[in-house]
């Protein structure tokens, strides 16, 4: 068991320069409760990493710094989880957004956790609240907001930050798609107080019923990507074919020590810093990257 705030002692798994915490669900709660003990301090943020994230961060290196700067970098990939359990920690869990929302909700009543739901299509936060209330006791959604598809003005953004802060949620679930939601979280981290901010990706679409989630047995086999590809081939074919091939190539090069990443996430080829894969790694830059659920 990891002591509260003892994340520095947690073993990390480095895949293409993104260092994921090998944590179990039960190890998260002491950390959550320690963070939430100070509702006036800074918020804390999660990142959830899968093949798409790793390749996106390889092609757009400022994203690698963005993900590595999260307070917890979770394993959001069944193949990654199997690798972590085989070579790092057997107790590691699959910290993907839908499972995390359900897991935390199962303890919400006993622990008194409160939620703010931000994102999704119009009506999606309402459907998520209804779904959770039907399945878990003590669900307390203190606020919901589904933003427009245009960029918010500064006045609108300031107003929604005030709404969130006045609601004092414990968890803010952000469903804007990756990497847009991670950039949004980083940009707003200092403005939102005393919360744990969770990127939720397609969770809003799955739970609201807009998209079909893969059956559990498919997910257990590590084939959720193939299921989703059959559901939305036109939008996802690059992500699940080209990106998967790029990942396999660079992961093999990493295993062979041809490609490596130092503690700062800087990419090296045969020990020498490469121009490819490193531009912008000095800071987590906000931007308007294309979002994909």
C-alpha cells in the first residue's frame, strides 16, 4: 500500500517517454483523501495514457511534457496493463476513465465525494447523473455544464470557473476528448481549487448512450481498439491502424535501446538527442490540438 502523497515511491513504467504510475484502485483512495483535505489549495490532475496518447506525444512532443506533468499518470490500455503486471507491479489496475468513474462512484456515498460534470454533447451530463444515481448510493452532482463547440470567451470561461469553484466539487470529470481535455485541465489547474480533475474522454459518450462501449470480454482481451474501429472506421482508422503501427515500431526500438528517453522525457536515438520527437518538450504548451474521443 502506498502511503498518502507517497507517489514518489511508486514504480513507474516508461513507454515512449511517458512515465505511468503502476497503481491499484485501493492505493488511490488515501491519495485522493489527502488531496481533498485542503479545499482551498491547488487542484490535482490525472492523465490517462494509451497507445494513441503515446504516439500523439511522439509526433507532438509538447504533449509528452503535458502528460508527464500530471499528478498521476494512469495506465489506460489493457496491453499496457498486462506489461505493467508482468514486469513492474502485479497489483497495478487499469485506470481508464469509464472504470475510474464507476469505481469512485461506488465509494462516493461512504466518502461523501461530490462531482462536477463538464463536457459532452448537450444533455450528456444529465444522462450521466441519471446513470450514476440509478446504480450507486449517495451520488451528489453539484454542477453540470456542456460547453458550446466554439471556443469560450474569456468572460464565459471566467464565469464557469466561478461556478465550479462556488460548487466546491471533489471530482471534476472533463469530457472534451483527447488531447483537448488535457490541455483544458492544464490551462485551468491553477484557477480551480481543491478538486481532483479527471480527463474522461469518450466516457461521456459511452455512459450517455451516444456511443456503444466494447463488451467487457473484448476489453479484457485488449481488443477494445478493434471494436471501436468497427463502430466508427471513417473517423478512427488513422488512430487504430497508422498510429498502432508507429507505436509498435518505436516500442520495439525502445526495447532494443535504439530509442530511449531520459528522466525529462527527452528522446535519444543511439544515445544522442534527436531533433525528431523533442521540439517543445521543455514545457507543456497549451494549444488547439485536434481532439479525438
